[in-house]
C-alpha cells in the first residue's frame, strides 16, 4: 500500500497561480482605494475652493466692516455702507449700487494679508493639512499684473491642488482672482 | 480509473463572475466622476458679465458703439477659454459683437445673460463661452 503524496506538481502550479491572483488582487485593491481616496479628497477640495471663492468675492464678511480683531466671517467685497458702518443686518439694494459683490475692498484684502495665516485658514474652514493660496492681479490696460499674494503656495509634493480663476473689480479696475486650495 | 478532477465548477464560475462584476463596477465608479468644467465656465461667464457691467464697460461700449473694451476683456481671459459677447437693445436688435481672438465656435456652449442700463435704456448682454478644442 502506497501512501498518498500531497505535494504534487499540480499543487505547485495551483499554489503559484493562486498566489499570483492574490497578489494582483491586493495590488489592484490598494491602487483602487488610493485612487478613490485622492478622488474624494480632490472633490472635497474643489467644493471648498468654489465655496471659498464665492465667499471671498461675493460677501462682505461679518461684520461687514470687519477687521482682524473683529472678524467672524471673511468676505472681501466692499461694504454697501459708504461710511464703512456694519451693514450686516440691514437690507440693501445691492443690484444697482457700485459696491458689494465683485467689488473687492483693498482694506479687507490688506487685513487678510496681515492676518495670522492659521487664523485666516481656520476662518475659511480649512483643516490642518489644507491650505489656500490667492493671487489677485489688476488690469493695467494690457495685462493682469499681480497686486496681492496671500496664503501659502502649494508644496511640490502636495497630494492635491485645486485651482480656480475668477474675476472681480479692485480699485474700480478689472481684477483676476486666482485661488488655489491644496492638501499636504 | 485515472481521471483528473475538474476544478472548474458552476460555483466557481458564479464566484468569478461576481468578482469580475465587482471590479468592473469599482472601476466604472472611479472613472465616471462628474465633470465640473461646465460649472467653472458658468461661474467665469457670470463673473465676466458682472465685472463688465459693474465697471461700466458694457454701457461705455454701447454708448460709443465700440467693442474695443469688450475685446480687451475677452482677449485677457484664460487661454483655454473661448467666448464672445453680443449686446442687444430692448427690441432685440444686435448692436455689438465681440469675440475672443483666435477662437472658433464649438457646440458645447455655456450661455449667460445680463441686463444692464445705459442712460435709462435697457440692454441685454449675452455671453457664450466654451473650452478651446486644440
């Protein structure tokens, strides 16, 4: 009576194929989950960038005459109050006046530039590993020339960078608003 | 009897199909993320019309019947964006036409409109924007 031999050539082949399949599956799974993670992160940053660009360009902030000491919400649009009073809780005919949304207030831009970066980031709702970078350029009758640079430029090894380009008015001149939100 | 056993059964076939369909679905889910390019075009066109209206460029252009300001604005837009602006009066007559230099029209358009006033007359500015193909 011969004893059964467990270790056959078939088994070796089967094991090699099985290990190969498992390796491919694990690699595919890791790649797919990484891609899913970075896609999700990109979408989140994109949403943040859009909301923040709208917030900065089209709202006055709160209070509407905010300073770095009093700010609770950042907005760079000019206050509809000519004498820079707080108009946050007042109604306004925003459609016809030459203030409000799209009119950037250079005082507010300067205040944001001078503000502590971490505080400004927190006010924008960005997490610890998320950052913003903003370049505001002004039209000089032939091209847009950078006028303000705020925030932190993306690292070379940033995992995701979302860029937006918007248009506004600065000092009654056309302005380009290049906004980037990025993750470490 | 020396028949080799057959590993390939109906069960394994089902399992294989299930696994394959799972990976196909996963791949499809990852690949088909919604494009947001159109949203950016809408936002940018809206910005452009708002800026042109609020800076007085639209009313100046109508007043002078000259498109040079609009042309400068369009030409300074990002390279990948193509756009044109048409201005109509209240009767719907096309008064002004300006198009970004070096752009040919494309089917995938985003159209934005904005009403503005120049000397108590109402006008309509219509902007068409699209991505440059080449």
